C-alpha cells in the first residue's frame, strides 16, 4: 500500500462524466478562468490518477473537492471521483459548501471513501487526522473575524488529533490551509502537530506561482510538510509515503 495526496480538484460537472467522451463534459464553473493551466484539468487529473494510483493505495484529499453547494449538486463530481482507484480520505476545504451534516454525507460517499471531521482513521500502522484549518495569526490578511474561526478550527483539529490510534507508527495530519503564515512562523497549530507527534502534514489551498513559491515544504519542527494543491502537482497525485 502506497500513500498519495492531492487537493483542490475544484470539480463542477453538470452531468455524469463518461470517460472517453470528454468533448461532452460540461462544467458550471470552468477553472480555466484562473489560467490556461486549468484548461480541462479534469481530463489530466483522470489520466494521471489512473497511471499512478492502484486500488490498494490511499489517496488523501485535503479540501476543495467540488464547487457544489448541496449533496445533490455534488452527484456528478462524486461519481467521477468514485471511478478513480484507491481508498480516498477527505477533509473539508473553504469552498466545499456541500459539506454539511457529516452523518448524511457519509451515506452519499462510496465504501472506499472516508470523511474526517473531529475524528481520525487508521489503515494498518498509519493513522490519519485532519481539519480544514484557517488563516493563521500574523498572516497579512488576518482579521478579528478570522481570529474566531481560527480558534474554532484549533478545537476541531485537536479533537481529530486526540482520536489518533496511540499505537500508530506513522501519523499524518491533513489540513486545507497552510498551517503557518507567509514567514513560516511557529504557532498554535504547529504546537498541536508537535504535541501529537505528527510525522507528515499535507495541505492545499495555495494556487499560482507566487503562492506556490511561498509554500512550507520540507522538514520543520520534526514534521515533513507537503503542499499538494492539484495545480502545483500538475494534477498528478504525489506519493508521500
């Protein structure tokens, strides 16, 4: 079993996608408005995923999966994802407006998919926790409103980390937001990751060359950090373990 990661799929299919009939695909929010790199990104994602991931592998998807607003609207995107190999583990992103009512949501997802919310999941000796996260203090855009959301996300993250299998040999944290500010300063999120002995932390949310250049990548505070936004990875799941 290998472990891969990729975030920010930003799917928005109007109808069920039939692989091979890509000319018939319709989107209600095409991502190419954000640049040529996003042109028909779903086709490259599908092709690269099938060439990379096997059925027994894990794929971690930390947020911004779909532009859907409701579970019903999510249908075509979820159908597309369900045909991709591997066991998929999700946490919520800031644009996942469909993520409401975790109990009901879990009934919509196929058996090979797992949604993390205030809990965690284990596969053998690997334990995975996570939360959306938020803009952190000392970020240039941090406001008083962000302070309240940030504190709430700290609680959610701690609940998830606290549920990790104590016997796990590898502990992975999934976050949607980068867990530090632009200067990569230590903060309360890093305190939590350290105190729960996290080995690997993945995150997404950052798009474009300027944001990618500011990523936290490599080993800091004893933790391996990876940016896994789909456009940064050229729409190919990256192996992290």
